[in-house]
């Protein structure tokens, strides 16, 4: 299904809660989520606190993060424009304490995932963009919303000759990113048995 990229818009400052709820539901199920927190009720509570923290930081801190949405936050993507030689500003200063408070006995798995993700953050000698998160409401998936979000921002990246990096959280999402011009960037990350993540890089395309 083709969706007009003109429907993509920046998230309003008042949409922090809506975007947080969207990402909570979008990432509630799946092998990675189940690895982090086995019990679904606990997972709902923990991930709601996690996404509130991430979206709040992206929306209201001094970070240069950019959030795009479609419709009434039916889908959202969080981009982190990053200067040459630097790493993206993903989390608030009190992240460690807030994560510990939220995750409780599951904290060690969240920390292990963070450490693994940090090992593949690239050193790029130009400005670049990190696609931290893209999520679609479960009831709105498979309608092209995620692709539309990314295609709109890719135009900006291409116009500015800016590469983009991400870590795909599943083999299925990797296939989507391959179709959108990303390529594997190093070996897959082995999170645990049956859970792989895929570092991917997109070079800017000619206009």
C-alpha cells in the first residue's frame, strides 16, 4: 500500500504520552521483548516506563533528536542527527537510575543489551543520523506506515549527503531496511539463542 509522505509530520511537544504509548505497544511482543522480560504484565509496566523516558528525552531535552509521526501518532520514528566523530544522545543523564527503578530484577538483561548495542555504534567522519526507533501500532502494521516515515526523512538525508545507521531488531525488520537502501554493517549481534540484531548502514543516494 502506498501512503503519501506528505502525511508525515514532526511530533508535537504535547504528544510525548501518545508516542510513548505507541512504542510501548509496538515493541511489547516478539523474541527480544520476551527475552528482556518474560512475564507480559511486568513487561508492559517496565517498557511503558522505559519508553516514557526515551520519548521525553527526545522531545524536551537539549538533544537534537527528531520525532516524525503519521496521523494521530499511528506510527513514529525517532532520529538522532549526530555530528562527525560523536555518538548519538539517546538517554537522559539519570538514565541508569531510572532504568534500574523500572526494570528491577530484569535490569541485567537491559544493561547487557545496551552494552552490546554500544559496541556497534559507528565512528563516521561526517555528520550522520541514527535511527533509534521506529514503531507502528500493532493494528496498523503491514500498511506501509513505517516505510513512509523513513522515506520522508531519507529525502532530507539524501539532500544533505548524510548517511544513516540503525540496528534492526529482527530478521523481518532487516528485510524492510534492505528494501529501503540499508546494507549490513558488520556481523549480526547475538543477544541470546534465537535473538539476533543487525547493524545496518545507508549511504546517501543521489537526488
